[in-house]
C-alpha cells in the first residue's frame, strides 16, 4: 500500500512520507498540523493504550495506519511512538 521515500498527500493537503531507518523499521514524517490531532489506538484485547505497542494511528486527514498494512511489500507488525515520531516495524517480505 505504501512505498518508502514516496510523498503522499492527506485530505487536508499535508504531505507525508515513510523514511526507511533499517531493513524493517520506518519513520512516519508529516508536514503541517495533522499530527497534532492524531488518534492512537491499542491492539485488540489491550486494557490500556500502550504507546510502545499500538494497534493503529490516524493523523487528522489521514492516513489511517494499522497493523497488517504494507510498506514496501512488508506487513506492518508493530507501531510505536517516542512522543516526537511514529515508527513502524515490518515482519519482512511476505513473498518469502
């Protein structure tokens, strides 16, 4: 669904990209104010939202990102934030 280093626009016109950090980790980068109004959600069965193990995040205007979506043909297996950035880890090439 997503490709690293490609620039996308959300419905408010804010641009975002996925920057590859290492083989399986990507950082989400967005300009504008949409990240200030993001929603974060836990995984099914969690009693509290764990910001180091999220099930989804959704900046205002999109994109809605959840476990199982793909970046560079790799499935997202973990989403986490360090309060400044959102990162995703992928499980590897699904074609293996």
